């Protein structure tokens, strides 16, 4: 019997390579097209699209402004939360730590809608109260660079919390203890030992978050478009969907953004590798939390405060809004109704949008998980030539995938196109998740099966796959969640017959009422949270069997 | 007939040579240990025999059959070699019960269910794990996992079992117990075993023969007594047991082969055998007396005394610096006392 690896591997490499490299090649060509943007391949070549970027520095300025504010906010929030939740003894720490994952699953889109409902000019619920107690202006206008940055920090910045608390957790507590034993007080230890140890982690988290904020779309879209405040991502959207579409300009912007993100991420990686003392061992220590005495309750309050603004308040605002005819918090004016939900389901395109999102979610994750599992196995378990190159290729897509917008095959406006695009965009996510699981499975477990006499196929079936199963289920759910909430790619590739949820919510927000959008947003959130609940159960099982 | 034969084996990782022209043969029923510091190539050699590493050149025979060779090109995959292995991490599959773990090798071989049940029960009893058959294997302690790993390795009656530092993850007390049990089991079932360890005490205690490796090469092959009493190199003398290295040169070679060795400080030491060009004399700490009752006797003082329980370690000041001496705990002498160290010529090994 021939080893099936001989043909599986090259086919996978070809398919995945084509999916990632094709759009990239298209983008590069298009960005040098200075002729008719509708004609492909281009008839006139030039760097005009790139030069144009600098003739209009407003968009770049906006992007840097919003990304900087959001990064600072996210890192400050992340640091405080990480410190409270990993290093202090506050009541209910474990529960809070689990709740910290929710803002990410809430998605920046839902977050932006909710904060729009709360702090929109004049009609925002908080601003209504503010005006009703006698003030003549708004408490705060969320349709502003600061507002956009606030939402991005809350809903996309949780990665800062994850990275900083990982750095804090991976620090050997005996390093601090030896400082205490040698006579240094709590404060001195914190300044001379703890801070220098976590500083590289914080720095790389900052850079990483900044890169992410540069490519952020949803918040700037929902809160920026009404005031015609554009960042790079929304400007790309504007130039591809305006008439006539300016693909060349969009491509140049997209590639510049991609380049900026790549450089920033590379920088973060270098810093992590060279500067980090804390994570060298890769061992998970259980840090001994500090006894903070009377400060316990104020600190707990701060931690819960974050959950309140990132989860509870937005969900409450959306819920309240979705059941009203006209959203208000002034009790005598409230008119409760189920009409929004009725409309949400009845609205011609919305039922199909939900169905399409479900179909895409299930299909994409079911196809992606086995493919990515084999890829991960090749990259991390074999010595095949070119496997490291694969790792980099697979990590490319995130920023450039809307390039599928202009493809020569008749897929445009179909679910197939969305499916292919999703698959490619989620490759990095899937690969990171599954690679984590693959590396957790001790290699000798597989080797032992071989030595016991099992063939490769038998070993895969009886040892490798059963051990990976919980991780694969988790990856499936993660990709499903990512598909259902996907906005950045869908908004470019959705056709009239292939509507999906997130862009539909946005168009309802921009063209119809906030009450209807709130109802739709809540429905999407419920879908995602159900998947998240299952995910958490699976994750618990994984840690249960491996402990 | 030999069970395992390794011929001029070379294993390379890129530019580094992990195993450098290693050759040895193991007879049926023998327990041979590969001993050496980490990175000496012992585990790589073992894994090459199992089929888990691809060598660069040389050959490997199992039961007379060529399973790997560079010329002619031949590479039997791990699962067809019929050897068995106990892994350092035990490699107990956490998603299976103890029974399923042990039965794996038998299932692969298509053995009938009734036979699997009786075989598994038999080997689990041998390792005193009979009561644990239906336990999920993730709930076992380290020592229990170790026993299951051994049971799994012997369940399908392999002719050769490879042990990759099987006891290194156990605490000292349990390790000493398991050492005895493993040796007992190996003798009883007459299993040909190749055993990798970096623990010299363990290697000496359980082996029929020991292969000392260093830097990818074999330093010495011999019985435990050979390795201990007649090390052939400074490395072996230093790595196995506790030895004093005394620098100097040979002044006289007598007709009977015995030699006189003059230390740097000028003391003369008689050795039973040795080469003219030797510059080092290795002397085991345990073979030195603190009374003038052996042929070589030199004055010294006790610098430090350390009580270890099973023995006392003395640091002696003598003309050539310091000498480590181990005596039974009954020989208790005060620090600072003047003594005479003495040792027999037979235990002076010239290198």
C-alpha cells in the first residue's frame, strides 16, 4: 500500500497556495493600474495610485489617530485587568477571567451599534438623559475619532489583556519572592522586578494591538460613515463600492495597509523573541496572587466596571432598544413592541441572510477543519521541505482578502465566493488554534503506536485523531463563530442573492432604524453566544482530560 | 545469533553528527545499557534501532534481518520491525483505559479477543497493575503509568524491548524499587533489552553489559565491574562512579608489567599494570583506606568530613592537592587529624 501522504500533501499545498497567492497577485497588479479601473489586466501601468495616497493625507492621519488612541486605551485597560485578575486576590477572580472573553465574541460591530445606541448624538440613550436633566449639549458624541477608538479598544483590544496576562502568568513567582526575601518591599519589588519582567510582553502587546487597530473596520464603518470620517479600511470600501469603482486606488491602499501591518507585526515578533525574559521557559506557573487587603473591593469594582461597559451595558442598551418603537429611556415615553423582531424576520432579505450565514458557517468550518488539521500536522510534525514557507503563506490573507472582488470566474455574488473567501481568511485563525493542540500532543504518543506495530493510517485513526478531537471541535466552533460574525470581507463580496447577517445589520443601521438593527444585532449575538457556550464546554473537557 | 546488531551507525542532524560510527551487538536475553551524559547520542541510537530516526550511514540488524542500511538502501518502517519500546514520557494514551493501552499491540496484530484478554491480564499482573485494567489511564500516578508502559511494551511478546530512560521521571525511592522489578521481569521473561540512561548507578546495577558513550562515540563496552574497575579513558573513570585523577608520569616499567608512577608532587605510586606514556592515574574514592595497611601509603590530613549516611566522604589534603575518599559510616575521624592514605596497586588505573 502506498503511503497516502504522498498525494495528499502536494494537493493541499497547491490549493492553499493558490487561494492565498491569487488574490495577492491580483491586488499587486491592480494597484499599478492607472488606466480604466474596470479593465483587467490593466492597459496602463504606473505608481499613480500610490502617489495619490500621499496627496490626500487626511485618511492616513485619521487612521493613525484612531489606531493610536485605541491602542493606548486597549493596553491600559488590558494591563489593569490583567494585573487585577492574575496578581491580586479579589473575590470571584475565575468568573471574571472567563467573562473577559465575552467582549471579543460580542464583536466590534455589535459593540459599535450598542455604543451608537447609547451615545449617539441627541438620540443616544445616555445623551437623552443628559439633556433631560437640563444640559443643552450631548454628554459625549460617539460619532467621533475618540468614540470609534473607545469601541475598538473595548471590543478588539481584548488581545492586549490576553497577551499581558500571559506574560504575567508565565513569570516564575520565585523571582519576586527572592526579591522579597532579600529585603525589598512590595513596591520596590513591583518596580525593580515585576515591571521589567513584563515590560517586553506589554510592549509587544502594544505593537500587536496597534497593527490590529490599523486594519480594524467595523467600528470605523458604523460610527465613522455617518459623519463622513474615513480611515483606510473604510476608504477602501468607499472607493470599491462607489461609482465608478476605483479598484486601483483601493488596491494601493490595501497593500500599503497590509505592508504597514506586516512590518508592525514583524516588529512585535522580534521584540517578543529578543526581549522577553518572562516567557523563555514556556512553563505555566501559578503566580501567587498578592494579598491586597482592603483594596480588594475597589479592585473588584474596577474589574467588573470593565465587564459592565464592554458586555452588560451594550447588551442592555440593545435589548431595551430592540423592544421599543422609538428608543428612549424616559419612562413615560416608552412604547414597547415586538414589531422590530417581526420585521427582522419578515424583511425580504433577512431570513435568507440568517440562513446563508448558518450554511456558510457550517460548511466553511466543516471543510476547513480537516484541511487545516492536515496542514498543521505537516507544518509542525514533519520535516518536509517548504513547510515553514507554508506557515508564512497561510498567515498572509487577513488583510487583503476582499481582493476576490474582481475574479475572472463566474462566482461573483454567490455564496461560493463568500465560502472560498471565508475559508482563506480563517486559515490563520484555524491554523493557530489547531497548531496549539497539535503541539500539546506529545510526539512519543504517536511514535509509541508505530513501535507497537500500527501503520500510519491506523495510528492516525486510533491515536492522533482521537487526541486531537477536542481541539478540532474547538477549532470548528471558532471558525463557525468567525463566519457568522464576519463583516470585513462579506461587505465587499456579498451579492443581492447571497446576503449574510453582519452586512445586513450594517445596511439596516445606515438606512433604516436603530431599533430594527438592535433586534438583528441581538439575534446574531444569541447565535454566537450559543456557539461560545458550547465552545467553553468543549474547552473545559480538553483541559479536563489533559490534566 | 545476535538479537540486535548495530554496524558503523552514523546519525546526522544537518551538520551535527549525533551518532558517530557506533557498532555493537546484543545476544539473546542480554540487558545492555547505553550510558552517557545528555547529548551523547544514546537516545538517538535507540530511536534509530526502533525506526524513529533515519540514520545517515551504517546498518542495523534485528534477529539477523537487515532493517536499515545505507548500501544497499533498506529501511523497514518502525511498525514492521517487531521491536517494542518504553518511552521516557511513558506515552500512555490518555484517551484509552489501562486495558486498551496494553491491548494495543495485540489488536494491531489481529489477535483474537479471548487471547487479548488473557494476555493483557497476565502482563498487568506481572507489573502488579491487575486491579487497574478498567481505569482511565489519565488517572494514574507516575509510577503506575510506568508500570502500564512496561506492560504494554511486553504484552505482544516482542523479541527485543528498548527502554528510553524509563525511570528518569520517578522519585529516587521509587526508581530504586522499579530498577529491581525491571531486572527481575527481564530475567524471568528472558527479554533482550537495550536500555538508555544517564544514571551511572542505574546502569551498573541492572546491566549485563554497559556501553559508555560520549560525543556520539562509544568510549567503552564492558561488564559493570569492568567499567567501574578498569575504565579505559579519563571520561569513563570520571563519569562512572567517583574517582580521583592524579597527574604525573611513569618512571619505571617492571618485568611483570607493573609500573611506578610519579605524581607531580613527587610521590611514588605502584600500579599493577600500565603503559609507559600514561600521564594520569585514576583512583576510585572507595578504594582508598585511611590507615597505612596497603602497599601505597602517603601522609595527609583530613580537611573536611561529610556524612552521607551510607558512607562518609572525606576531603584529604595530601602533597598533590586534595583527594576524595569514601569510607563506611563506621570509620568516623575528626577533621584536622593527621592520617595516612593507602591503596592497593591493583586499583590504580593508568590512563
